[in-house]
């Protein structure tokens, strides 16, 4: 009985430490999972904001490349004009 009691006195604190370590590990794992989820949520928000900006940039690019705008810029800034149809010469081989 003395040997069993001595073994129990040694194993009980060891078991108690193992349970505490396991609980601490579970708490840390839950904390880490929550912090990673929050980080993922922030990254999703940033991705959505970048998607919105990309869409606006595509619309702006489409507006800048319309024929009327190109013709106006060519006329005003580059002083270009459409030639008279009688002045156009078509060359054939």
C-alpha cells in the first residue's frame, strides 16, 4: 500500500500539470484562431476596397478612351484636324 500511495502522490501532481498545460494550450489555440480570423476579415475588407477601386479605374479608362475625347484632345492640344475628303489620295499597288 505504501508503494501505491507513493506512486499516486507522484503521479497526481504530474497529471495536474498535464491538465493545466492542456488547458493553456487549448486557450492559446482558440486565441490564435480568433486573431487569425480577425486578420483574415481585415484582408477581405482591403480586397473589397481594392476591387471597388479597380472597377472605378476601369470605368475611368473607358471614359478616357472614347472617340470623342481622343478627337477633342487631338484638335485642341495637337492642333490636328480631319483632312478634306478631296485631299485624300488612295494609293494602290
